[in-house]
C-alpha cells in the first residue's frame, strides 16, 4: 500500500518531477517529461508497480527531512541509536538527459542501508528486460 500523500516531498527539474516518500522511496516519476508514462508508479499501487527505494535496513529508523534554502534539494535524515545518515535527492536542470541524483552521506556511527530499484514502464504495466554486465553492475570493482 502506498504512503499517505502528506508523506511525500517533491523534487523536479522544471520538465518533470518525482515524489519522494518519507521512507526514502521515489514512488512517482513520469520520465522524461511531466506528460510521459510513469516509470515509478508505486503511489498508485504497490512497490511492484515501480519505485526506487534507498533507506535504512532498520525499520524503526526515525526520519526527518527538509529542503535546502530556496532549492528543490531534499535532505532526509535517518537516525537510529547506532548511527545517522542523510539521503540527498535532487533533479538537476536538464542537459542532454534528465537525471535523478541520490546521495547517501554517513553522519554518525553505523547505519546499514539498502537500495531497491523496480523499473516499470507505462504506469507499472510493462516490465523491462534487464541484463547485468559483470561485477560492476553489482557495485563491486575488480
């Protein structure tokens, strides 16, 4: 089930926008334009309809968030007794392509994080065919 609408913050680049839930999940994004088909549509259904979640493994982590002064740069702080991290989300002005930038910054101690990327096209109806290419696709260097 989707989060309540009041739990979402908006990031955008003046050509499209994404809704970021308090738990670190991008649950809505029409890419690469506002009138394009959604590639993340969990807002209308379930995570299987597409989302990009970056968040702590610890389900009881407390979150607070804020926009940086006069920007659409969203900072979400996750905190547990063992550590604190900040998830920074933004969409820079479009160059040749539209981008979503997500950065995790450790602030204190240790806090295990995980990422789940579920791409779906046409509002969750089309599942893309993806192929991993070597260890770099899994985030490891040789």
